[in-house]
C-alpha cells in the first residue's frame, strides 16, 4: 500500500522499466537527480584541467553519498518483508568503524522510516577524524541499538540471533546485494537523461571508488540497461568505467592476480562478477524484468578498467600520501560550477574513498592522449555530517579505552573539515561545528 502512495516515476529504474513497479519495493529517500557540476583544477607545472562531477554527495540534506541509492530498494524490501513476515523484528547493519553504509542506514532506515535497527562496527578502520565522525553521528540518534569493535561479543550475539532465530534481516557489507545494485543502476539512467537535456556531453570515462563493488556493479548494469533501451549515452569509442578498489587487500589481489577480472571471482561475494550474475538472475527470474546478463558481461569485459595502484590506495580507511596531496590541492585550488556557470560550492574528497578514485582520474587527465576527453567523476561521499538530538559525546565516553585510543589518533585531513576528537582533554565543541542538525522534518 505504501508503494502505491509514492510517485514511482521519481525512480529512473521505474521510468525505463515500468513493469518493475509492481514487482520491486522502493522508498522515496534522497533528492534526485543529483546535479552535474563542472570541476576545474590547476596543477602546478602541468596546466589547467576540466572534468564533470556527478554530485552523489548531494543526494540528501540529511545524509547523502552513494549509499542513498543503495538503500532505495533495499529499505523498501526490508519494510515489505517486515510487514509480511511477523517474526522479523529488526534490521542488522554491519561495517567497519568509519562505515558509510551504517550511517546511511541509521539516517534513512532507523530515523527516516522507523525501522528498528542494530548497528555493529565489527572492526576499526585506520584512525581518521572523519571515520570517528561517522560513528559519532550514529550515536546521536536516540534509542539506536549498537555496539562498537570494543564489544565484539555483542555484535556476534546479534548476528547469531538474526541467523538462528530468523527474527532479523542482516544487510551485507556495503549494501552489496541485488536490491542495492538495482538502486545504483539509476545513476547511469540519470546521466543519460542529463546528457539528453544538454547538462553535459557524452563522457569518455567515469571514475568511481570501489568498496563492496555495489556501486560499480550498478554503473556497469546501468550502462548495459541504457544500451538495452537504446538511450543516447555512453556511445563514444573507447568509453570506459574506471574503478579503484579502496581496500589495500583487494587492490593487492588485483595487482597480483587480476582478481576482479578472473572468471572464478563470480563465485565470491562482493566481487563484480558475482554481483552481476546474482543481480541479473534476480532481475530476470524474480522481478520478471529483462535479461541483462550478456550485455552486462560485455560492458564489464570491454568497457571497464579495474585499477591496481597500490600507492594511491595506501591503507584502507584513510589517505595515502598521493591521495592526500591530490585532495589538498583541490581543497586549495579546485573550483566547481553548476550547469549555469554559477558557483557549485565545495566538494570534499575524503581519504577513505573519493580522493583515491579522483587521484586516478587526475593521473589520466594529465596524459597528452586524453587532452580533449570528457571525464566524469562519481563523488560518493556525503557532503553532510548529520547530528540528531541525543548526546553522542556522552555515549562515546562510555566506550572501551581501545575505541577512545583509535579515535584520539585520528587526525583531520581536510581544510574543509577541521576539528578533532580528544576523549581525554577535549569536548564535543571540538567537532560539532562540522555537523548538521537533522532533527527537523524538512530533511530528506
């Protein structure tokens, strides 16, 4: 019934595959389409460069970034199952300490839709001020059930209860499952519509960070769907989707054995091939949609480049020296304009994700053979750091010393987000100026 009350044509997937409206749950979260901006950067000794940006960071004024698309169908499915299956009592979302998936689920699922949620941070990321802020943001939501890596037994207990009692739904890491990928397919459909409307030319390349592979799989399958329905986009000779794994373990595997491109990876969850096969099967068999497997595999094998620059990736959870330098240069000299030539505001390149894929794009832009090419950067990190009405600082002070030590070691990396977390000598005022109050009803 809730589905019928929503304007389903807000979903680009439903606009182009209207037969899915009766088959696939969806919730109207986020503000779409996200805008296209033009980026400008002067690189000392190398000249001026221009590129386009898909501002996924502006997808919500409560908490944006790429995870909002992931959750549109995912939370819709969770809601539908909870209404249908009386035994289901809560949603369990897991991630490492700086997880965007956890925060997005708390903001849009727990806060926005009232879904009972348990958040579990099962491991620490590299100490980083921004990772700590994500955890603090979650703690500001009243009545949220949670546990940090300082209490792993509590996390294990909740996961085991979910598995054995069948009273909870557990979201996969990064939200990578078919409903999450189907949400990400909306991005290329939007781009195609924006190209038709003259907001940008057809791109030669798209650059995106890879965590769980949900977003890049959605881009690949979205491009496949664009071709399936014959929309006028992604037609340039040599068009490529460039992905950079941001975990040092996975980029190391890519460098050593070409992990993501190997056929055996289709049997391994969170790989691109596994995600393509499972999502295409769901779309074809469960949702009675088109069979996109052949064309999706064609796009992956012929129009996708998985990078292996370990020096750009560094350690998972924070900047490498190269990504830090690239982000700092854009903080100081970068400019954004909207489609009307007006100021596009600031764009924060986080050390965990987006600065690394941006750095790869920067390297490619500097090559003489790419001088006249149109590059599109997929900005995945939320521009908003949310804060609700509970005292997250008091809650954080109750966490074990190992969590405090991790937070205290994390330093602010961007001039756009200056502050600190110091559990021994600091106060909440050291970081709250970065946060946005999302207690009002106007936030979406």
